[in-house]
C-alpha cells in the first residue's frame, strides 16, 4: 500500500511493512522529551505507578527551558524535582541553566534528533524536528511517563495534506511568513489530526532555519506533525552532528487528502493579528499599529539566521524609546555565534535587552510579561488571549525582520517601510 | 456509567492558554489548577461550576499547548464530560490518558445551551438534553481507546498488564 513519508516512518517504528490512516498503533520512540513544566507531572505519574526504571537513559531528554533561570520558588521546586530524577536515573541528556537552550533549537543542534527518527515530546512544538525529515509530535505528560517506562507511544496513523512549494522567497520574506500564510489559508484546525508534508523545488531556497520555523508551527494549524522531504541541505546539516540518519520518501502514489501549491515568490511579510495564529494579513495592509514591546526569539525564531536578519535591520539604528525590545538567542551556541558575528553588539547598541536562552515571554512566563492594554509584536508562535501576560494585552506574530523593523518604528512595519534595502 | 449536570457552553477554538494560563504552570497540584480554570475567558466559571456539570463547546477544543494541566484542571473542577464538535489532538489524547470523559458530537454541541440539564450514558453512547427533550447517539471510540478509558487511564493499563496495550 502506498504511504506518505509520515506513514513510512511510523510503520518502520512499529515493525510493520505498511500502516494506513486511522489505524492505532504502538510505536517505538527514538527520543522522549520533557521540560520544566511537563516533566514534573510525568515524573510524578511515573513514580505514582511504581515504575523504577527507564527504557533507555540515553533516549530521554529533560530540558529546563520554560521558566528558567527560575522565575520563582515554585518554578525552582519543579526544576529541582526534575534534576533529582535525572540524577537518580542517570539521564544522559539533562540540560540545565548554563547549558540549556530552548528545547526545539537545542535537540537538533546537539544531533539528538534527525531524519527518520520517531520523536515524542511533552511540548506541542515537538513537531519542529519534521524539518529534518523526522516524525515528531507533541504529547502530554502521561504519554511521556508511559514512554519513559516502555519506550513506546500510542499513535493514530494520520492522513496527510501535501504542500508543494514552488519558486523562491523574495527579500525580507522568510519561513515565518510562509507558515503564517499557510495557517491563514487552511485555518487553525485546517490540518487537525493530519500530517503536513512539504516538498517541491521551492525547498531549495529554504534554509534549515526556515524549515524549523515552518515545521514548528504545524501545530498551529492543528497538525499532528509537519515534515519536510530530505534533501542535500538536510544531509549537510546532519553530517557533522549524527552518526546515522535514515531517509524516508513518500511513495509517488501516496494518497493526500488535499494538495496545495504554494508559490513562494508571492509570499509577503505577514502578521497574525490577535487572538489567533490563523488571523493573518500582509504587514503592509495592517495600518498603523503602535507597539509597546518587541520579542525576537523562541523555538520558532530564535536561531542564528533569525538573529542575523534582525541584526541586519537593526544595524546602525536605534529602537524606538516607547518600544521595549528583547532579543533571546535560543541556545548557548547560537548566543555565542551571534556574539562572534557582532549581532549581540548590534542589538545592545540599538537599545535592545539581550537575554540568556529561555521560553520566558512567549508563554507569559517571565522576561517580558505584558500589562493590561499593552501590545507586543513577537516572533513567537501563539497570540491567544493572555498568552504573553494580561488577558487584555495583545500579541501580533511576525518574522524576525519585521519584528526588528517594528522595534525601530515603534509601530508594526516591514524593513522596507523603515528604509532598509 | 451515567453522568448528569448543567451545561456550561463555550465557542470554537478554546485554547489551553485560557483553560489554564501558563502563569499557573509552576504548580502541578490539581486543586490549585482548578482554582484558575477558564480564568482568562470566563471569570465566573470557578464559582458557577458544580460537580457533574458538562462543558459543551464548538470546534478544536483544547488547541495550543500540550499542557496536561488543562484536562487536569477541568477534571478537578468537577466537570463530568466535555462535549465538542471536535478536539485538538493533544488535548484529545491527554483527556483519554488521564480519564477525563470527552465526546465528539456536532449536533449536541450545536443544540445544547448554557444552563440546560444534560444526561450522558457512556455505555449506551447517548447524550440526552432533559431541558429540551432532545437526544443524540455518539460514535463509540475504537477498542484501543476504550481499553484505556475502562482501565482508568494509560498508566493503569501498564500496571494491569506489564506487556502494556
């Protein structure tokens, strides 16, 4: 039976020649992920049910990234609980302050996830690793506890929507604009329970960082996973990081529920307006939107190329005095690379605050929480009511280039609008 | 099993950030989470909800984050079932895994109104709106999911049988 890329990876991980959409299977996981919010709950369940060993101490990643460096006593207690568990079970991939980065930037960087893998994580943006040609999906803490004990997860085999990408992106247009456009097109439940599979000759113009960003936000269209066909860029990215990668390709006669052709050359800088990632509009059509705070970072857009784009816009300019601007490199390595390349100086000289890696403000945790009536423009992934602070605050989602231009203008703007060529 | 309660009605795309805002995720205590359930959408929820009450909502209930704190907070509030047109997939599996009853039924989701009294018979797969005199049949979940539900949650299935499911 012809299969999609996702179905092939799932079949290979449950010892089957083929699987079909709608079937429920138990699949083996290559990596199980949890963070400082979801792992404490998983650990508590794991212990409550009396489990006393993990399936493989090398295949569990515990990443203390959400409320760290700990924002309050309760957050510190949660980290402390995970730290004790990691010590007791000798978990190899435990990442704490000093080494930690935002999980979905960190795990690919460390080579802990790669093409052909089946990865589950107790975090909805686990779908990010689809950029590498992996099947990866977000689950809950109970699933994480079950997988830590058994190495397995129950999965309903998804059907798929295919996105054939064509042509090349224009200047100041990035993966973020592409995925926001797609979510606007199909809606926040447009891919519910399904895979989003990306292929086509347009892939060649998308950097790995663009692909991570696109796969990352598949969940915002309700998808189970987003996955990219593996090409030379993927192989090149993985070459230095991984010993072994397995490449799966969709069968030519695989069935898709729908197929969309996306002409990348038509994509424009796009914003998602409050309070839904599906409420999208070209930035140029948004009108005058004064902004109190800009965030550049997150598992969606805190990678080196994102910071490079922001630095290009901010170089030699100052952020508007009424617009607090916070830049958060997603990992320590990205921070260091950005430092060596001069981006960090550019940010500080422009009047930005630069923070150690953390998810912090994206979910209204810390490092930039909004007051009643405030408005943020952010490179993060969700703009639900109260997402970044007070329920009467607002979040606009954009690319790093647009966020940087907005910081300079003090109002939503494209780089062109502030005179960057 | 039968449950009986009043309807608390919400719309489409109820996300996990309004079910339980992230600022409370520095706790895993279900009572504490329940105190803030639905806070950013409906500040009256915690004072109105009574044990057995039923949340009825539109499409894509529970979209957003993977936080299991969301179904936990709903369950600990005393909600006996969530009926929706459909659920976001992580919320769906979290609810099944922790034993929060959920049902997908578009017509019940459309016709039940705030304050209606509803009875659900999970064995028969029926939803009855006593106030309006309407009744609907629901599709049973696949055997695999029913086994998790009957066991009282995913980890209990492993406890019952070390081979798992």
